[in-house]
C-alpha cells in the first residue's frame, strides 16, 4: 500500500525548476572617475632643459648632469678652491627653494661672528624656553641651562631645539646680517626650526656663502676655522663615499661641502627635490678632481 501511494504521488507531482541566479558584471568605472590627479608640487620643476652657465668646465658639467639624471629637479655648483676659473654651474631649476636644516650654517656663522665681536663668550649659558623646544626633540630639556659649546654641538647633531635657542640668543637680525654679508641675494631665514621649512635659498647662494667663509669675508680666520671645525666629518649623503678632510652640513634637500683630498680642494653646493643622487654626485665630482 505504501509503495502504491508513493508511486501515485510521483506520477501526479509537479517539478519546480529553480534556475541559479546569474550575477551581472559590474559596470566598468568610467575613465573620468579613475584619472589620476596631478600631484601638488611646490618646489620641484620637471621637464626643464638643463642649463650650464658659461665658463663651466664642460666635462665636469657633463659628469654632474649624468650623476643627477633626468628625473629630478636640481641645482649644482662646484668650485675649485685653488683656481677660480675652474667651476661648473648646472641646473634644471631656476627657482628659490624652501629648505630646512641647511640654515644651521648661517646660525653657525652668526654665532661665531657674535663671539668675534665679544657679545657672546664660551662661558655664556642659555636656558631652554618652552618656545625653543621642538617636537620629539629629546636632547634638551625646557628650563635647563646649557653652554654655547654644548648647544652648538647639539644643533650640529640635528637638535632643532638647540638651533632655536641659539637663534633666540643671537637674534634674527644678526642672522639676517650675516646672510647679507655672505653676498647672497636669494637666501632668507623665515622662522624657527620647529617647522618643516625655516628658510629659502639656491645652490648659487649656498656656494657664495661657502666661498665667503673660506675666503675670510664674514669672520676672521681664527673664527672661520672654528666654523669649519663644527662642520668637520659631516653625516651627509654628498660626502658619504668620499675620503679626505671634509666639512659640510645639509638636510634632505640641500647640502654643502668642502672637500680636501690628494692636494685638491673644492666646494660643492646642491639643492634637489630629493637627495637620492647626492652620494653619486659627490663621487662624480671627486673623480673629476682626481684626474
């Protein structure tokens, strides 16, 4: 009976076929939605022709151009310190650019000029104020007094708090005066070292400032030696693969160096939107002078 009933149900039952749902492909996004936005670039200049100042050593200029490549914006000045006619000025950017820690060079010059005048002494102490303190700077503490030598050393090691304390002690007017004394035309200090950019300059101006120091135009020889001593054996990319007696200072966009090796002395000043080619530039220039 159960078998007969089951067969009867099978004969009279209706079968409902359920088709699988087909997922429709999403519409391809329009090209307009996915067009990349042009980056906001303040300081870099691209697709500019490389210019070489008249009188530049042709093969040195070629070496500089090759080292810096064609993908970045840059300004480079190289000067033989024993022969004013041997130089190269190469750039694909002609703008004045914002800079950061390279402005410590002018703080250093102003510091020793004030010492030369007798307005500051080695025994002078400076109390760190809250306004001096830069974010994440653990080297110096607020309301603690430090000597000038210690502050100078801390500044050269990267302490922005020390740079601010020295700037306040020296005075922004005196720093502006030392900048002017170097013969620069497009260099200025814009604010404290708590910001990402504290000034602006060009490689040409940096070269003028280095030569003014080397030739004793801004401070007497005794104090010029002290400036150079503070810049001795710098941790910068430009000279990272070089040997000899080296002085320098810089930041992630601009560096200056004086190199003395194998009886040759020369200065390099560079600005670029990136420092990734600085070591290669230093090697190329050094190789040219080693000929």
